[in-house]
């Protein structure tokens, strides 16, 4: 333990993790070269928006991946990159994770379309510049040269997409359904990485849960130091894996046990319970309920209390509380990937996932 504390003090908590996970494909090894300490930490990427307030040292990470902020491989990779970048930024001490309820995505596109498609394009986007030209093209037979009237549109379009009222719908089920074992393994490694980075973060972390948060969304929430949830009867949170016919792995279970205790975790996991906000508060799955429009401001107020504690003392304490759980996964990472891949690719599990997907779609109809 003395070693742990010495290392924690020297490298910081996530520094210790990085030392241990140096071979990770999604870890520091591949991410670090992309970011220098000089880089600003206000970034907008397609699925995640990060704003760091330099005066408070608090970053707000907003998930903005419609329709439900599901955790795909791309999303997880982006999430980890953002976390790593903030972790390396000495001015960032606190992180709030939340979801944008609506977002406007600014998209610049260059497209080449045939004349017949021109009208359609115009109705979708206000083109900044439209250049008509004639394009010579080899036909599919390769013998005839045909000339098509084309319209080259350079468009700046505003696409408004609405996220349903979710914090995160958890792991992207499409990443686990009908995929090759290799792809499943890559995906699972990214899920592990997300949890390792979040649960072991040196930053004080708060989940501002402004929507439903099942399964992987719940894992992300309980990976934080504190949870504030919107008091909205439509929202639920929990590790509902068994309801899908799948099993939450040991480190999901350990994180839940560390949060709500053994008995509540046992009931919760075996029954795959999704809790309403008041019930989640009752078992300690979330720490505070507030009206929906106050989730973020409460998270900001709460963060200032966390940041009033000296960083090194908070970080070493966090390490003492979480290191054992983290080490358990670090020393079983490859076996955990192998387990996941062989479990998820079983015919019976694939059938369960298909039925669950169909159920999700039919609920809409
Ligand atoms: C020997 C054994 C050893 C054990 C070994 C263990 C190995 C490990 C085993 C595997 C462990 C895996 C762990 C899995 C964790 C997960 O996170 S699984 C995902 C669980 N998520 C859910 O159950 C949530 C499902 N979604 C919902 O309940 C609702 O969508 C919502 C979030 C409450 C939002 O509802 P609403 O606003 O009404 O939106 P919808 O209309 O339902 O959805 C919109 C579209 O989004 C699609 N969608 C929803 N969730 C997901 C998702 N998680 N992934 C992918 N896609 C999703 C939904 O189908 C809709 O799609 P369209 O119909 O095409 O619009």
C-alpha cells in the first residue's frame, strides 16, 4: 500500500493506471502523441463537446450522440481521448459529465450530385456556393463516354437533431450484435478503457444525469465520484443487463457493490432493475435529486465543494478506495475480453439481443 501511495503522489492516480496499462491500444500509448499540454481543452467533436472553464478548473463534457448517446466504439474512443486530454491538463481539476438534450450540428459538406438530385439538395441545405459544370464519365461498360450534367454543391448545412431524454442508453447494442469476434474484442477493450479512465481519474468527477441511464450509462454514472439526477418520473437508472439476457461483468458488479453495498447490488443485478430517480436515491445509486433545469448548476455548485479539498489528499484517498477494484480488471483484462467475446458471440446470446432490439423497435410502433 505504501508503494501505491508513493506512486499515487508521484504520478497521480491515473498516472499509476497509465503505468500499468501502457500496452493498451486505446490507452495513453496511442492517444498521448496526439495531444500536447499546450492544447486548449475546449473542443467540439461529433459526439462529445467539452468546455473547460479555466477560471474554475472545471470541465463540462456533454454527450451529443443522437438518438440516445449509445456507447459505440467510436463514441468510446472519443470519450477516452477527451478524458485523457483533460487528465493531462494541469488546470483541469473537476469534470462534469452530462448529456445535451438537443443539439445543433454544424456540418460542412462538399457533394457532387446529378442534376436530378439538385432540387432535393437545395431543399435540405442552403448552399453557400453552387457551381454547375459538365462532367465526363466512363459508363459502367467502360466503352462509352457519356456526359452528365452535374451540380457541385459546396454546402454549409445546419442539421438539427434531437436527443431523446437520455443521459446514455448504455453500450451500443449494434456493436454486440452480428459482429465478428475481432470487432467485439476491440469494442470490449474500449469499454474497459472508458471505465478504467473514469473510475481512476485524478479529477473530481460528477455525473449530471439529465435523462435515463441504463446499463453502460449507469456504469458511466457510478464511475464518477458523485451523481446528481433529474427528478423526472420518466427517467430510470440501473444495471439492467439480465433483462437483455446478458450478464454484467465482474467489474460492473464491483463498481455497483462499491456504490450501493452488497445486498442492494445483488437484488439490482439479478433482477436487472431499473430504478426511478427517487428509488435510485433511496438505495444510494444516486446522491441527489434536483429539478431537471437545475441538474447542471447543482453539479457546478457541488463541484466547488469537492475542489475545496486539497487535490493530493482527495486523489490519494480515492486511490485507496478504488485501486483494488481497478487492479482486479487490470490483471484480468485479456481474460475478460476473451470471456466477453465468447459469451456475446454465442448463438443463444445473439438471439436474446435480437429479440431485445426487436422489442425496442416495436415499442415505437
Ligand atoms: C459464464 C459467463 C461469464 C460472464 C461473462 C460476462 C461477459 C460480458 C457480457 C456482456 C456484458 C454487456 C454489458 C452491456 C451493457 C449495456 O449497456 S447493454 C445496453 C443496454 N441498454 C438498454 O437496455 C437501453 C435500451 N434503450 C432504451 O431503453 C430506450 O431506448 C431509452 C434509452 C430509455 C430511450 O427511450 P426513447 O427515448 O423512447 O428512445 P427509443 O425510441 O427507445 O430509442 C431510439 C433509437 O435508439 C435505439 N437504441 C436505444 N438504445 C440503444 C442501445 N443501447 N444501443 C443501440 N441502439 C439503441 C432504438 O432502437 C431506437 O432505434 P430506431 O428504432 O432505429 O430509431
